C-alpha cells in the first residue's frame, strides 16, 4: 500500500494538523523561541519577535491612519501567506500588488514566489472588498514577454481587475 513506509521506522503514518491558522502557529512558536530566526530573505534576517512586531506595528499604524482619515496603501507581492487578512483589509484602502513572472514554475524558480498563493490572496482581498491595483515591472526577457503579459492579462480579466500600472 505504501512501499516507502519500510524506510521510516516507528513514525506515525499520518500527521495530525492543528486546527488554527499559520499565524497562530508562528505566534505560538515565537512565544517559545523569540530570539530564533523566523526567516532569512536574501540575508535580511528577522527573529520571531521582530517578525510578529512588524505585523502588529503595521496594522496598528494603519488603524491610526484610518482614525485620522488618511488614505492607506500597501505595496506587496502578496505571494506569501497573509495572516489577519480581514483585519488588514479593514484598514488598507489600496493594495498595490506586484505581478511579475506569472508562470508558476518560472516564478518559483526565478523569484521564489508562489503564484497560486498570490491568486488566493487576491481572492481574499476581493472577498473583503479591498481595492487592488496590479503593478507590472517591465523587465525584458523576464516580465516583458508576450507569454507572461498574456498570462497576467487573462488572469486580471478573470478576476475583473480593470486597472494596471506598468513600471518601465
């Protein structure tokens, strides 16, 4: 039935997944390992404490802006898991979302970005009635190809996004 099992010893055959969000898992891990590295993005290292503080600080700052009737915008790749999306959508007027290489395998290989996650997050923003403006940097042989632009435009049309910013 599962021929690979013979190589695994006494480990459980099935994992039990917790019934809470990835953010709660990170928050729980952070509480036990505050000074451990949470992520290392091209040499930019953040501890769990710093990572959680960035999220909390950003949301609190955006809330204060809204209290003072200040228009808020967030520029993002949206390709990473977004914790607290509903709360974020309540305080962000505009999401400026990078659309770079839209072929998922090429995006993962070159940019280490997951296009399916970007699509999930766009759907969440739309579900919470957030405004999105896609931004496409025009980089010859990477983003500025007929194939890539067609993939992006077909997707934008399918999710009814009618405005795009090109970044030459």
